[in-house]
C-alpha cells in the first residue's frame, strides 16, 4: 500500500494520464505553494520551463502531474480504494474496455482486490502511446443504462460533483442499481488484466451483496493516472 508523501524521484510507466484534469488542478495551485512543491520535488524550474507566471502548457505533462499529486497529498484527503474519499489510490490488476465507434471514446478499466471492486471511467484520448479498440471485451452495445450514464459523465472532464466527490442527484435505489450493474459488468469482462496503480477521483461507491451472498465494496472513479506496477 502507498506510504509516500511526495512523488519526487518516482519513475512510473504510465498507461493513462488525464492531461485535462492535470491542467485543471495545476492551474488552481496558489503560486507560493507551487514554488514550494517544485522545491520539495527537486524540480528545476528553469529546466522544465516552469514559473509561477506561466501557464500549464509551459512545462512537461509529467512534471505538472508530479506537482499536482504532491499538492493533493498535502492539501487533500487521499484515501485507499477500500475506503474511498473524494480522491483515492489503489493497486490491482485492471482490465480495459472501450465503448462506441470512436477510438478516443469512453474507456473503462476494472479490477478487484480482496472485497473491493474498482471501475475507473475516462476517455481513451488520454491513453499513453496506444488506443484501445472500440467495444473491446464483451460489453459493446449491451451497456447497462445507469452505468452508461456514468461512462458518459466520467469521460467528460467537466464533471459535476459534490465537494466529497460523489455525483449529484440520484436516489439510494438508483445508486444501488448502478453499483450492481458495475458488479455485473465486472463479471462479464474477459481477457488479461495488467497489474496497475492509480490515483482517481471518486464518482460513486457503496457496499452491495453479491450473488454469493457476500458483501462487495464497489468503487467507481475517474482516473488522474494509471500506471503499470512490477507485480
């Protein structure tokens, strides 16, 4: 489990980075704090072209991501996926599936670790160095209605969320129905997974009873990044 307080010195092999989210968060960091975080991370501002007066495009994506992650670590409650707060981390084997006719359409990554099932929703546009085939996996046109709405909204970086990260609106019954649909979809996805670590914004979470009568913690989020792990 994650125990670092900053990202300085970490080398990751990224599969997915949401540049839109990185830039949105980067632009909200106060200038004085921005300089302090860059110092803590040992980021040379002259080398990366970063000054507090310049915009996000003036430094590299991964440098901005390091600073944003350190900012979230410092000023926000980042939890583990088994007990997700607005921002949460996790590690598990993730399977990937794309939806719709466009190669840059909605993207779903799903995995389970112990009693927690994670579904990460984003856009294939943010995949690093590759594109997922539309309708890969066994879901395709049979997308379940409540989850389809989450996929649409999760792929949109202009998410409308409450301060704690949960989607606005919806009854307890519709929330439970959506979580059950996520669990059903997780059982239907096939193909190899990839050991991954991630940092994500929570969209929806809750505990349901699965078909075997066991409690299952279901967490739906939209990722800031997904990276490969060694195991």
